[in-house]
C-alpha cells in the first residue's frame, strides 16, 4: 500500500513531482498530508518522495489517496534552516533536498518542491540543474495578493541574489513575463520596474539602464512595459509583474509579512475590545472569513526558482498541509505547460546582450545567496 522501496509506484501517464519531505517547520507529516490533498483533487499527479524511508513509509501508508501514487527514495540526512549553503553543497549528497533535485536532473520528475532552507536549495539547484543558456542570475518569483483579476501579482527577485545590474533586471522581466503567461494564463503581462518614483530620471543608473533594456525587449517578448513603479504598486493593479533586485525584493517581502501580521493582530484586538465589538465581529464573520481566505499565504504558497534547467518550487518553511498542497498545485500547473522549455525559448529570443563580466561572479555559488527563508511568501 502506498510506496515501498524504490519501485516505481507513481503510475503511467502522470506528471511526476519530486518532493523533499524534510526541512519544513511542520515536519514530514504535513508534507505527506499536503500530497494527499493534492492527490485527492488531481489524479494526474504522481510523486517521488525523498527522506528517511523508515519515517516516510508509515506516513504514506496511512493515506489511501496516495496508494500507487508515491515512490519513496531513501535519503537519511536533512538540511536544516541553519545550515550554510556552501557547506550543504559540499557535504549534503545524502540529504533529501539533494535527492529531490537529482530526480529532476535525471528526468524522472518534472518539478521539485521543497519547504527547506532557501539559500541551500537555490545554490544546490544552480549546481545540480545548472542555469538555462544565456541566464546570468536565477531569481525567485513570489506572489503578492492584489486586486488584479488573477488576485496575485508576481515579484522577482525575492532574495535569490542580493545583486542585480541592468542586464539581470532585463532578464528578470523576461522570466517574470513567461511565468505570468504560463502560471497565471496572462497572454500579455504588464511589467513594472520597482523604483523610488515613476519618473524616468529617478533612481540609480542601473535602473535607468534597465528601463531602456526592458522597453527595447517588450515587443519581441510580447509583454507590456509600464515603466517604473513604486512600492504601493506591489499589491496594486498597475502591473502584473514587479521586477527588482533580491535585496530590495526580500526587504519588501518581509515588510509585507510584518504589516499583514500587524493588521491581523490589530483587528483581533479591536474586535475583542468590548462586548459590542465582539458582536460586530460575529456579524462580520462571513466577510472577515472571505478576506482571510483571499490573503491567506497558504493559498499563494510557492516561490518559483526561475532560470534553471528544471523547475523548482520553494514552499514556505512553515507551510501546513494546505500550503504544501498549494505549492504542489503550482508545480503541476507549470509542469503541464512545459514552462522550462518555454522560458528558455523566450530568453533565447531576446535581443543579444554583450556581457564582458559574465563569469563566476554571476553564479549564485557565494554567500550572497540567502541563508534563510528568502523564498517565503508575503501574505
């Protein structure tokens, strides 16, 4: 029942997703529960599950939804949230994260999903999967709740690399447009470049240069460039994709998380203040529940690593079963569109760029790759 050993139990004709069972705050039980939720909703998914077999086999066996849908790959070691990425790459060959990426590298699975250490996952992904031809720096694309029809905007980079020059930002625009097209069904995504103002003369020199490059590639890449946008546009309707460097993006991401938590706490405090306010909360329960569902980070869970020879979805480290299921759904949606191949074609079709300094400094194999959950999503 479920999966035993390394025998292929994923079933023919399914999109196989490689799952790192370890590394999340909630442990492997939450990951398996999320897989079961996904399996019950979508019969077209199969799984390769990576982690200690003795731990995972009983969890899988208890889920009837996963019968004949899971192959377990034994990986006895775990990447912790405190492990340094460089150390993991050198000594982590027996970890569940490494094993999960190997399944994508070997062509056994289409997408990898992990709740683990973001910095280690990104560095390991670059080394094992390699960058797509022509990509200077991979990026993490994350989702922001918005008032756009798709209900979420895309921001990148969310923290894969703190540096980004004009050519990097141009490629982020290409990758973000491809993700919006394949992940959200937007035929002509609107791209904005994050700056301190919307006027073209504002911002650092590399931002003004990026503005010119993105505008020059917009028609060929079939997206609309709206120019510079500001922080208020992250949840707004002016654009669908917001492009920025990883340092700024991660600060914005964590700021959004903090503000969302503050608003939640203040609302809870306000509605509990007096008996009348508690009655008001009861009367507004349906509306509050609808709003909570709309901004629930579990339902927008999954930062996508863009620019690699394979798709990697970074689930929030604190994701529960619902969050893991959301990340798996995103992984499936990208897998069935052939996202990686389409992204590679978009990048290859872009105007060629001369880059004298395209070398080791553009690999993310240094300490600029975040050591913590830089791919965690803003509510």
